[in-house]
């Protein structure tokens, strides 16, 4: 995992934490209608990483959407989890940057760990 992230690291930058989508993305009508190809694409082509300098998130296979934000420009990382999400270890993360930038990413594996690593890196 992490070709985009690894290829776009700057000098003296290293990956502190990487995660991906949770396996629960395979349990949906979307996955059934696409013969489980769509969640496979999401699982292998979406990247969520925290480095020692920034948060890097890349989504998409053919069309790409990236979020690369310096740790100093992020105000908070919020986690939303349902009861089932807490049991299974999945949730949504919302990254709020300075100036009101807000990006939400759904069904992330171990979102609490993602937030914890961010908090450790930003202090």
C-alpha cells in the first residue's frame, strides 16, 4: 500500500502511520451491483497516511482526489463512529484545516489510531 504516498515524500519525510478502508465496504448494494470490484478498487487505490510533516490522503483510481495538508495547518481531526463502528474498529474522519477547510473520509480502518498518531505528531 502507499505508492502515491511513497512517491510524493519530500526530503527527510517518513511515513508514521498508514491505514485504508475497513472491510465493511464489501457489505453494500454498491459492492454487490459491481460484483465486488468497486470496493476492491477503493481498498487498493485509496491511501490514508500521516508523515512526520503532513497528512496525505489520496482517493480514486481513474480520477484522483488528493488532500495534502501540513500538520501545522490542521486544526483538528474528528472521528465519528457508530456503535457497530466502535465494535468493528471503523469510522469516519473529518480533517479540519485552518481557514475552515473540511474534508470527510468514510469507513476508515482504525480512525481512533489515526487521530491519536496525528495528535502525537502535531505536539
